[in-house]
C-alpha cells in the first residue's frame, strides 16, 4: 500500500524527495508562484537543478546556508555548483517541528566542483548518514 506522501503530488521538492541525501547541481535561482491553484499569486525564490525537475523553494535558513556554502551572496556564483539536500527532522514551521529540507556542502568535495552524476536512486530509499558518499 502507498504511503500518504506518495499519494500527494507536488511540483516542488518535498522532504520525502531527498530522504537521507541527494547530491544535485544548481541550474538556476528563479522566482516561482507557490500559491495553490486559484489563490492569489505568491512568488518565492527557488533553486532549480540539473538532475531533477522539481525546484526547491528557498526559506531564509537555506538561503543563508547557501551563501555560506558558496561564499557569496551573489546567486550567479551558485550556478553549476554541487550541493546536498537532506531531510532534517528538526525543521519547524509555524511553531511545529515537522521536518524539512536542509542544504549542506558535499563531503570530501568542494562545492565549487560540479559532481559526476551517479545513476538516479529510487525515490524513498533511506540511507544512514554514514553511508552517504557525498
């Protein structure tokens, strides 16, 4: 039987899409309308990726983390750089701890070097942090 997160489709990345970790290459930083269909438009900044069609909606924490990872507040300097997205169970939203996506620098590899893209892993495959090679 499917899990609920498998039944709810989203055009944006969800924590279930990255699991314990996903190594991606930044293709762009764009504004997207994140409002539900029929609602007033609400534009947010998003990262887009070479290896994945779904953009990541950026919150202020992840924006600041990217600035630190790439050493620049100019998002043009983030393009074509590798980054790891992972699920952090401690992310809170509206006062509740619900878990969410966080970003970090790839292990053993400077973020400035574009990664060799491995074949895609099945969605939902959970790995222990020590087993993640990036």
